[in-house]
């Protein structure tokens, strides 16, 4: 996963945790706008989320931060 995506994932997860609490769940779609303005980056996130780690559609933000930080 490229560094810019790692940073985006961590920032979005941290914001969600700050506003909704430690138990908030996220989807990989949370890291993108509601329009497909960067399909390559979206596919990179989807591949990492779905194919590589076989994660559910929604996962705890704290879990995702931990996974991304170990990259």
C-alpha cells in the first residue's frame, strides 16, 4: 500500500474515532469521495481490504489503524 493511502486511512480512521468513539466501524469506501475520481487508488484499497486481508465490509477503525501501521 502506497504511503499516501496509508496516511489517508489512518487520518480518516482517527477522525471517525474522534467523532463516533472507539467502537466505530469503517468501510474502505470511507477513504474516498462519493465520486470515482481516483479509480487506481480505490482499487488499491479494495484489493488490500478484500483480496489480501479478506475483511468484512465494515471493520473497527482501531483494527484498520493497527493493520496499516504494521505495513
